[in-house]
């Protein structure tokens, strides 16, 4: 899921795997001129984070966050 904080728009797509999700994130960042992606390191987030790092995206800052559970409101 991608969210535009100032416009409160969200985008989501069900992906078949982490590689497809990382490709989708790259496309969405390009379309919306996003320069930062925040990836929770739980569940599929770890695999998606690894795929994004392997893509070596020069214009996007990939920020990992650790969560205490499945809800993102429990950030550390």
C-alpha cells in the first residue's frame, strides 16, 4: 500500500510475491515523485525490503521500521 500523506490518497495492489511488490513500489514512487518508502520489517515487509535494496534505487530512500505486532501504530 502507498499513501500520499498530504492528499490522504492510498493505493494498493495484491501482489503474487515480494519481487512483484517491489516493482510496483518502484513504479508508484516514479509516478508520484516519492523520494522515500517506509517498509515495516514484519511479515512480507522483510522480503519486500530486501528486494527494494537489491534494485539499488538511487532516487528513493528506503527506510525500514520495526513493528511490535501487525498494527503499524505500535512503532518502535
